[in-house]
C-alpha cells in the first residue's frame, strides 16, 4: 500500500487546533480508497481521534 496524494486542512476551535488529512491510497487489488483522518493536538502531541474511508 502506498499514498498517491495527501492533503491537509487546518483550523482552530475553542478546544485547540485540528487537522484533517485526506490520503488517497494505492493498493494492489485495484481500488484506490480515500482515507480521512482527524487529528487533535493534546498534551503537545498530535493524535488521531477519528478516521473514515470515503470511497
């Protein structure tokens, strides 16, 4: 599995900074899903708090 494309979107809210990362993943079986990860900075470290497969 390899990442073909990646985009990162940033924003701030009252609880802190959030990053949305979209990863277009290449696989050997032919499908190329897009994975969306939601990251939040907690205690000085970035952590994933949600992840979805979009297609």
